[in-house]
C-alpha cells in the first residue's frame, strides 16, 4: 500500500521546528544551544532520508537525492550544521510535495467488485430462495426481476423483456430477450421478470472476466519514472567532478562542501511536483479529476487517443433523427405515433415523447384499447381510429401493406445504423416512419479539430456495435481507424496493438466493458458524469461533466505542465552548474550557498505556479 501523505509531512515539520528553535536561541545570543539543536535536527532528519535512498539504490533506482544526501553528510562532518539542516528541509519538503502531487485516489477494484451481482433468486418447487451468486450451479433456474442485475450467464427459458447489455458489450440499445436468448452477468433487466437456466458459474461469467482483465492490465502497467530522475546520473557526475576539482586544486574542504550545497538539486525535486500540483488544481476547476501526477506527465506524451463509441463519442441513447410520412403530414405522423407511445415502456418511446414534448405545437391524445407486444410494437385507438406503431415485421403481421419503396428505405436506414419505427392504420395503410439514431456528441468535431491542431498522431474508435453502425458514425467524424463488434478483451488487444505502433496511448470510455482497456492504456480517461463506477476506479483521469471537450483540455493542460516542469528543471540545472563553478572558485561559502539555493527554489516554485495563471 502506498504511504499516506501525512507520513511525508512529519519529517519536514520536525526539521522546520528545529530550525525555528535554533534561530530563536541564536537571536537571543544563546550560541552554545544553537548547534546542539541543529545537530539533533540534522541527525533526526538525515537518518530516514539515508534509509530511503539506500532502499532505492538496492532496487536499482538512482535519483538526484544522492547529491543531497552526500551534501548533508559532508556538512555534518565539516560542522556546517545550518547548511546541512536547510538542505534536509528542502529535500524532505520536496518529497512531501511530490507525495502530494503523485498520491493516488487508488485504482482499487473495490467499487467494480462491489457492483458485481451478489444475490440470485433460485427457483425451487416451494418458491424462490435467495443465495449468493457464487453458489448458483450450472443448470439452476433463477428469476431476474425488473431492474435487477443478471447474476450469472444464462439462457432465457421463460419471459420476454429488454436487457441493457451496454455495460458488457457496448451495444447502445437494450436487447429484446425471449426464450432461447443468451443473457450475460452484469447486464440489467429493464422491464419484465425473466427466468434463466444457468450455463456457467458466476466465477466464469462475462463480468468476472472483465474484473480479471482489469486486474491483469493494472498489474502489468509499468511505473512512471520521476521526471527529475531522468537527469540524475549525468547531473550527479558533473557535480562530483566540479566538487572534486575544487578540493583538488584548492585543498579546501569548505569549497568542496560549497559546491555540493549549491548543487543540491532542490529545484529539480520541486519543479515537477509543484507544476503537477498546479496542473491537477487547474484541471479540477474544469471538472477534470486527475488521480495521480504520473498520469498528467504521461498524458502529455500520448501519441494516440482511442475512444469507445457508445456513450463516449455518442450520447449513448437513441434520439429522433428523421421522419418520412406517406399520405399524411409530418406533424400528424409524429402526433399519432407519440400519442400511442405514451403508454409504452420502450426506450424508443421515451425518446420519441421527449422529442415531441420539446415542441409545444403537439397536443397528444390518450390511446384507447392500448396493447404492447414487447419488443415488437404497440397498437391502440386514437380518436376512434386504430393505429399500429412498431417494427416493419410487426405491421406486416397485422395486415399493413408495405410498398417496395418502404422496404428499400428500411434497408438503407439499417445500413446507416438507424432504427426505423413504422406507423400503420387499422385498414392496412402504411402512414410513415420515425427514425432513431445514437447521436454524435455535438462537441466531438471541435475536440478532433483541437487534436489535429496539436498534431496528434492517431484517433481510433472502438465499439461493440455492428460494423455498418460504426462506419456511419466514423464517416460523420472523419475517422478511418475503427474497430467494430469489440468485446472487452478485443478492446484490450487493440490498445496493446496501438501501443506497439504509436507508443503512449490514451483510452477514453464510459462503460464497464471499457474498464479493462482503460486499465491497459498508458492513460485511462473515464466519463464519470454518467459512466460506471468501474471505469472511474480503473481510470487515471475522470471527467465529471458530460462534455468530451474536457478531454482536449486535459491534454492541453498536461502538455503545458510538462513544458513548465522541464523548463524549471533546465533553469535549475543551468543555474546550479553556474553556482557550482562560482563556489569552486571560493566566492560562495556553504551557508550563503544554501541561501542562494533557496532563492533558486523560490524562482522555480513561482515558475511552476504559472500553470495556474497561464492559458494552456
């Protein structure tokens, strides 16, 4: 488990207290007390730092902290206690800042696992018995009530209902389930009770496979290297060479210490975490929650973005996209259709009513003799006349004559990924059709334009929908790299393939079926505004508002943060080398060197804080 931030704060607070006490005694002329306090503070502060450095070295991790620890030890033995204590404060304070910036709102699977189906209603001769989903055996008959999560993979043996499988397959529309239909664990029964015969135990269900994929992807993800440590080996070498030359040419130990003091890489240690803290804070104000600093750094290096389609590139719910009236007006078509659908529980009925109610010109009539054939259509009387509204096959089966041009239009709409619902009269006439489609988010074109302006290498679309539906959406968005009919494991595979080709890859998604791919990507971005808890838990970044333009903002902020962090590092290295040369020539004593180093720290801090005030 990662250490809590409070454990990193203890050390700098103790050292700061020691400096304040020593300074107080110095002001009152108690010079004989000042040094013992600094010695004790220096020892207390140095031991944990040495311990951490040795642990890192044993793991093969060589960082810029080595210079600081060397300087502290040298200051102690040369009785330069104030200089050594100031460096301890900067080093421990830098670690605390970094811990704050890089601490994770941990990607545990607790929420994903807690949302897994836990209870099943087994059907027995004397009624129902509630048992753990993991106690259900293959062949058991279970009842799934409306609104409940399906606990195990099973085959429907009784009942007709619609099941929302979007969390598992990514399909945007609920699927009609009737005897003989396969139903996955983790999907939601929308309307009527269903009886299922279990075909596999819960531990082998589709939902459990998703959990396993997430765990596997998280465990295989490489850790992010601290940005400053990439410069550590050569900067350390330069420092020791200059310090060694200063001592060799002058024979003065104090010059050696002065070089080490001004070389203490506090600017390197501080530049990245403070810039990242600023970036995280700025992002949060825009509804972008970045869970760890490493994600911000990695996002800036992303070369390809992969988007889930349903609920990410699109709104995830079907909306009215068009109509075609035959022999009646468009207004009549909508008015009659919506009047019938007032009593329907179908998701398309809700979309149609929502669309009609936005237009105050429509006055709906209450349908008499209403009947719903679930998953097929509805019928009823409006103002004394019988009408049918549903699938083309439903109208045909009820005596409505469908002309060839309507059949041709129906095929064309299917190829476009649209759903057509038809209105017919009781005397067999086809009166028109209402079309529904999963609508592209209005902000997507602007987002892709921003990506293009930033010279992003690749944008990819993944979806569980059919190929023709995917191609229609891709065409509207101008995308060429699309992958349709993807299950969760297919999405993970595509992420890994694109990582091989483009390097750093970001994945954007909103459903449980996206969680494994989010975890496998270098940066996972979840739409938390309406997405599942699973995606929020397994992602590095959560967009809390229902606006995909925030993904582009996060990318801009990340690039800006990395630019400023590197700028701080380069400034720190350049000035440190200059000060080392001056100290080597004997112009900077150790304590003054420590103070100069603090001024440099302040400059780096203010530079890093620019993230908050400058437009990315």
